[in-house]
C-alpha cells in the first residue's frame, strides 16, 4: 500500500511560483521560415537573461521494450543538419539509439518562460567528427569519457574514484588519446516546437513540421 504524500511536501510544492518575472512577447508571424535561426535567437536571449546552463537539454529515447527513457545532457551544436550531442555508443542511450534511431529533445528556459521541443531521426557522425568533438572539450570531459563503462554497474565508490583518478592522469598526459566508443550524434528534426509562456495562460505554441520535399510548414497549436 502506498503511503500518503506528506502535507509538508505538498504545501512546499504548491507554494512554488512559475515564471516569477516579466515574460517577453512573441509574434509567431515574425518567425523565420526554418526553425534553427529561431532557436539560435532564443538561445542567445536566454543567455542574455542569465538563464543557468541554457545548453542543457533532456534527451528522450526508447529502450528494447519500447519504453521511454530520458536524461539531461549538453547540446554540442545546432546547425542545418540538426541538433548535436555526444555519448558513448556503448552507453544505455547509445544502445537504444542503435536499436531505435529516433529521439526527442527538450529545452526549458524559465528565465524567458520558453521551451523548445525537437523530434526526429538520429544519425551517427563520422569517427573523425566524434574524435574532434571530444577533443574540443575540456580535460575533465576527456577524463569522464575515459572513466569506466558508462551505464554499467560499478562495484563501489572506491572503485569509481580510482578509475576517475587514473582517467584524469591519462587525460592530462595524453590529451589526444582516443575514446573509441565516444560518438557524436545529430537529431535531424522532423518537428520543432517553440513554446512562449504567458502569465494569463495564453501560451503561444509554434510548431515547424517538415514536409516530404524538405520545406517547413508552420502551425499554431492550442496551449
């Protein structure tokens, strides 16, 4: 039998405010013909508004049974190809993408009351692109990529610390070392939705949907 939710938690939950700031306006009629330029503009505005970690996003995939899985990771680029991220091909998400190469991304920037959602097929970049991706980042990122087998069970914190220390030493001594399973991926967008929150709940949702000829259709959605 499930235990009831503690009243203190419920009171704390319901006391939280949403968008406790003045929200910007958004005229969907002024939106560009393709979604990436609008994403670039909204990202820059989130940075200017002081949004913490605006480059983080949720990545949703499906496991072997078709059940959803989600985690937070960093965006590595957004260009005409799509939205880029990287992980080990042998990680849980890497294995899921190999079996079902389709994903959804979610960005949330509360400083602007905005969300962006991306859905589409996922393709692997070349080994050269994946190598360049890893070595364009920090020593810590390389050390993390060299630490253990991502998503596998680790025996203890002591084992984790030993492996992490060894990885840091190797990353400093061999900054161009390979992490063979490190892979860069691109979500090629089939749909991109931009959500602008409104204090009176007249939220604006603009969806870009790619047609068979590659052009984009823009559609307003009910909140």
